[in-house]
C-alpha cells in the first residue's frame, strides 16, 4: 500500500506499516492510530491534506487469531525490502521535512543509530531530505496505561508536531 497526499507536500509523515483498517481501505492512517494522528495534527496546526502520509513497510504483517488479524512488527528484512518504495515516494514528492512515527520508521529513515526513546525529535539532515527526525508512533498513545498517562503522551506528541510546524514556516 502506497502513501497518500499532495505531490508537492513539504512534509512527509512515515508510519510503520498499514494496519487492519488501512489494509482493507487502501489508505494510510485511517484506523484508531490515524484518529490520534489526525487530532494531534489538528491541535498542532498542521493540515494533513498538505502533507504526504505513508509507511516504511508497504504491507500489513499479521497473525490470524480466529477472525481477527493481529498486528505483528515488521522484520528488518521487510523494512529493507520496502525501502526502495519509500525512496521512490521521497524522490517523487521531494519533501523538505520527513518525520518518522515510531521505531520502524526511524530505523528505515535514520538507521539503527537513531533511538526514538533517546533521540526523539533530534534533527538530522540526510540523503532523503534536508531535515529529518522521528518521534513516537501514535498507537503508543493508545497503549498508555491510564487517562493521565494518555493525556501526557498526547501533549508530548502535539508538542513534537508543533516543532515540526515551525520547521515548515
Ligand atoms: N499504523 C501505521 O504505522 N501506519 C498506518 O498507516 C496505520 C497504522
């Protein structure tokens, strides 16, 4: 599944891989994590329609449990195999700023030396774009243990996206 967005977007957001809903609908970030992302973008003042949104891995990796398809983290081999497709999207869009969402995207974009827990929102210039960074995946906010933790995680995520907005000014 490819990304979605305007061809001359200055911002590219890169997630991990399509989830169950995305796989069925053929569009990135339209399920529960997408709703968190949409809300955070809105609060941070970033118009999603002006960004290009895609994933590091182009297929949904899952295990079947009854009728349910349970997400599995992509392997390094899958990240590597999909990287040419990601590069092709970057070449077509030529964004000024690329933001990875979560560890898989950070690895695909910035390499194994970038650890989201330690290096979150640190700016790097790279072969793909003059300004690249990564932050947490929006699904990590959904996994927060309680309402207070969820609210704090959302505030931090919005603060990261506000920083992204300043990079686009
Ligand atoms: N999670 C992702 O990383 N990407 C999507 O498109 C949806 C959920």
